[in-house]
């Protein structure tokens, strides 16, 4: 089994210290953890939480682009294949959040997640009542996305986002709204039975079916996600599209980014589907690492410096040598595994310790570099941010 750092970003939201990690992704610390999933418990309470009456009001950073972020949730069924993890449940069913460039001042505030999804996350992460995190407070985190917002006219590149193993799609909301505000349509894919729960079209929210398998080989997970993503692209770009605003999508300009195992899946998807023109791996061990000649399109590797610097313990060096197109490798000092998601910021707002890198800086860095990368590769807009070290972002080290 490949050496992965594995953690559930859901658990990281609540934990001040982790006993073990879940998530194919690669642990929130710099120490690899062999097991792909384990039940999380609390070692410490929030730094300032001493009573069960603590309040939690989560707020994500507002996007910085010229557009607002509209949001729709769609449900897709791939009748061509059974669910890979629970075949008895029938065909593969997916929940996808579409985030798109919208007219400011239209629509209504979108919830972070459903109450059932929030309850599932809280239960799996064993978040105590003293944290103030309840299904109601977690689902009502301010996202700066708006249900039913009026879309901006024109065609926009599509970026598919895939979360870490065990992590819900919502943990990449800050990145999704940022991309939408800069003129991208974003598909946040929930990979059913791979996290604490995605609410399906029938109202059910099935829990993770594979998170507690200590011998889980992650290559089949990335292969399954590649099938998920290709199916989503099919449904969004074919004539009888499954989304009411599919006309916004420029089907010739498609990228994919993912966190943890989602980042590994970006590479696997690019190998399998030539429609994906550019990819981003955020802090994920490649599973498997690409071979020379498999990816000759643009690729960005963005990770925590303690683990993903040149000469490190991961397989990024192997992947870097195999990538044949435009490529960048960025290591962020002070970051931990969830720094590239919403998790550390929500952790801080709940009163839990965070890594040396300020959580808001983690989100800013992720947003700026991922957006700059897709601007260059999908829109043809040059950004000096990718040319070399920036005095405004001293934490970002160009590798190798």
C-alpha cells in the first residue's frame, strides 16, 4: 500500500490534536499515517471553550473577483455503472454543487451544507457539544454564495473540484466561490460513500462506506473518481445537459483541482480524459504517480513545505519528473494538510489551535495561485505570480 498522509478534513475542523488520520489524503501533520481511516476523538477542548454554551458562527472569506458567486445543487445518476463501494445501493449517484459567476445582489444566501450532512460530519468527527458546533451552526456557515442568483452572460471555463478522502465537497467552498467570482463555472463533486455523508436526490445521506478500511488501496479510489468526474463533465457539456445553466460552460476549456486524494484524482482523470486541459494537486500524494508521457498538459502541485518540498518523503519528485507540459511546484511554509481548504479557518473560529500558517493566509494563497494557474492555462491570461517568488507571498517557495 502506498504511503499516504491521511486525515479527514471534517475531523480536522474540530480536533485540536489528532489521534490518527483519515482521508486519502495525507495527514494534517508531516508524519505519514498508514491507515486510511480511523475514528477520531478529541484530545483537547477548544482553547477558550469551557462550557457547552459556547457559540460558533463560521464565516468564510468573501471572494475577491468582480462577480458574485451563484449556487445550484444538482443530483446525477450514472446508470452505466453500479456504485463501486455499495453495489447493492444501485447505480452510482452523485451530488454536485455548481458555483457560477453571478450578478451581485441577486439570489439568497446559500447554506454551507444540509442539516443531515452537518449531523453526519459532527457524528463522525465526534465533535463535542462544548464546541458550539451543531448541525444548525455548521450548515449555516456564511459562504458568500447565493442560491438562484442571476448568472452573468457569456461562456466560462469549467473547473471541477474533488475533496479529500473522508472530506465533504463543501470544504473547498472558499476556492469555489473565488473561482466563480473570477469568471469560472465550478463543479464541486461529492463522491458518495467516500465521506461522512452527501445528501442525495431521494433525501438520504449515506455515510462513508470505505473510510474505516485500514488496508484500503487508494488507486481504485482515484480511478473511481476519474469515472465520477468524466461522467459529471458529460452531464454538463452534452446536448441534453443536466444543469439549467449549462449554457454558461465553455466545454473546450476544462480544468480540475483537488485536495488530498482529490488532487491525486486530478492527475488520474487527466490521464483518462483528454477534455481536462489543466490540473492541480493540493497536498495529495499521487496514487499512482503518473508515468512519463501520460500527462503532457499543464499541472500545478501546491502543498505544505514540511512534506511536499523537493527531496521530501512523498512521490512528488517522481511525478514532477514525469509531467511533460507547463508545470509549477509550490511549497507553502507553515501550512498543514487542511490549510488549502476551509477547515483551518473554521477550526480557528471554533476556538481550536491552528498551524503556524494563519488560516486566512492559507485560503488567500490557495485562491491566488490556483486562480492564476487556471487564468494562464484556460484563459490565456499571464500572471506574474507564477513567474517566481513574490514579496507579497513569502510563504510560497518555488520548487525544485
